[in-house]
C-alpha cells in the first residue's frame, strides 16, 4: 500500500513539468488569495476614512438636464 509520500511523489514530483506547473499554480493562487485578504482587512480597518466612504459628502449628484 502506497503511503502519502509515495502518492505525493507520483502525483507532483515525478515529472518536472507537472512539478513546475503546480508550483506556478500554487504561487498564483496564493497571490490572489493574499491580495483579497489584505484588501478586505484594509477596507475594514479604514472604514469611513477612504474616498469611497466619504465621496458623497464632497461630490454633488448632477442632474440629467
């Protein structure tokens, strides 16, 4: 019976092309996830201080006429 290390080796490390592709895919997924997490934290931490939160106080709505 194959252990987890054998399964990991046969799935990702046996062929270099699969290994490199999985590294790039993992790095891309981590980058996107990290960006979303940090942006969400920043928006919660600075709620009410950003332009998107106070824009309505300084910009008047223009009529269609």
